C-alpha cells in the first residue's frame, strides 16, 4: 500500500466519522425539543395543607373539664394540706412511696408524687371507674397497705367528661 492510498483511507475514515458525529448531534438536538410523554405534571396551584409539626392531636389539645367540680376541689384541698415546702427524709418515706407506686401501676398518669412532713401523697388518673376500683381493691388487699400504721386518705373520685377518674391518695405519717 502506498502513501497516497493510506492517506485516502485515513481521510475517508475521518470524513465518515465526522459525518456520523454530525448526524448523531443533529438527531439528539431534535429529540430534545420533541414532546415526551413522561414530562413532569404542572405545578399545583392550590397549597397542600399540612398540620404544623408542633400541633398536638385534637384529643390532647382540648382541656377536659371535670364532671364533678366538688370532687376536684376536695382533691386539691387534700393535696394542698399535705404538700409543704419542708422536704425531709423520714424513715417511713420509702414505704409510703412504695405504696403510692403500687397504686400507680394501674394508673395512666401519676403526678404530685412526694413525701412531706405530713405524709406521702400522689394524684392518680385512671382510664375508667372500673380500673380505679380494681386498683384500690388490689392496694387495700396488699400486706404493705395493712402494715401502714399512719392514716390513709383517698379523695373523692373525680370522673371527668372523658370518663377518666382522678383521685389523690395520702399516707399520713405513721408516728
């Protein structure tokens, strides 16, 4: 093969390659302007309503008022009579707290837990009247309850509008 033939072959290959590139670029440019069935949907014009991230479920937002305000008042007076700013550790604190926690195992909420100079107390919320009565019966049947030598006071049960029952229990100092 002589030099002229080689040059002709290389020039032809370069020409064909250039033509192929030109055709490829032209086809892709035309395809990019053609409508495609999988294009994005148009943007929504109306806003999507989402609750704020800090919003609580409606059941937790509404305050449930007591169905029996006298029971609530009685419970609050009992708690106020026992609670005082004098926190001290008495020898009977652990036994009083154990009794309160035993009652609290059947409650959905246990608040105002503490021991004071007058005794140990807590406020309990039960899911229903049946749960409240069962928890009290179980506590009263326990040997630790029978062994407590101090006074035992249970506030009148407050049945709220959502059928939950709220009571306060006080174990008065045994000495």
